[in-house]
């Protein structure tokens, strides 16, 4: 994985990493809110394809602000759910997650 080397060697710009984290968090929240089974993020491996995507796409400051706003909105929506409304987690989602 090329991203792992970039992370370890410091060759990945911090802005690219932030973009990937924002994109990943927004997509994960959206999937939960739409009722799609999806495991919680348990590893930085989840972000590997998103780092590649963030390197390919230009992220404007406005888009980063938009993603931050969406994440806050999604967090509030999840927090407003009744306690018995569980977040859908894919079967076997945690199998091998901590390897």
C-alpha cells in the first residue's frame, strides 16, 4: 500500500490526509443515516482509497467547509435518534478489524 509508506515517511501532505478523513467520515455517517449496514471505522486502512481519491481531486476550502458542515449535521441527526434506533452494522463487521 503506497499510502502506508507515505504516512510513515511523512510524504503525504497533511491537507490530503485531512481531505481523506473528512470524506471518509461524511460517507460513513451518510451510509448509517440511510440505513445501509456499514462497520464503524476500525483502522486507517479504511482511508487508503480515500487518500488516493483526495490526491486526484482538488479540494477547495469551500468543499472542506461543506464536508465539515455535513459531518456536524450527520452527527446531530444520529444523536437525535431514539436510543433503540441502532446504527446498522454489517454482519461480521468486526471480524479481523483489530489485526
